[in-house]
C-alpha cells in the first residue's frame, strides 16, 4: 500500500492553490534522490545566533551526531562547524523502498563571520542531546560601559 498525501477537492478557479501546488511540486522535485539531496549529498543543520552584553551564542541542531563527528574551528574571526551524519544500516538490511524520506545524511560545513569583538581564547563549546552550543565571549572593550555624567 502506498502512502499518499491527502488532497482536498479544489474549486476550478483557485490561483493561490495552483501556486501552492506548483511550489510543492518544485520542492519535491529538488528533494528527489535523482538530484542527490535526499541521498545525503548536502544538508545544513538549523542554526541560531544571539547576542548579550557579555557574549555571542551560537546553537545548532545536530541530532544523530556524536561529538567525534564534529569539527569546530575559529580562525580570522570566522567560526566553522563541520561534520558528517551517517545513515544507520543494520547488517544484511537492503536499502528498501522508502515511502517518505525527510531525513538528510552526509557531510555539512557552515561558516559564520563574527565581529572582531570576540575573544578567541575564551570560546567554549558544549554538545548535549544533539544541540551544539558555542559561546563566544566579547573582549572587555566591546562589552560597553556606563558613562557617568559629571557636574
């Protein structure tokens, strides 16, 4: 039995629905294994970068990876995160026929340019439950200070 997406009946004239349908078709086409993406040729983990007065904070979702699978480098104000997620196979298991393939595998490499206000000697990284957290502290001069008014 094939699993198919339910499509509600449409009116004969629905230009926005037609645009949505075309967008969905294009999206599926580029996710098709023939084009390589769904086969794990390239993927990028979701990343967030935030800032406080004390530091910049980068978090990345890396479910399915181990610490040994990651590489983190900081050079010339550029933070580079690289790694590889390998598709798990059981011994003697054929690849089988997928009905839905939304998980991506393969190598990735992301680079982020940070301002010169980052103290490269204070950078720390932790990896817990598939979430990578990189803390990039600011140099003292960049933290800002309150200037008192004189009379």
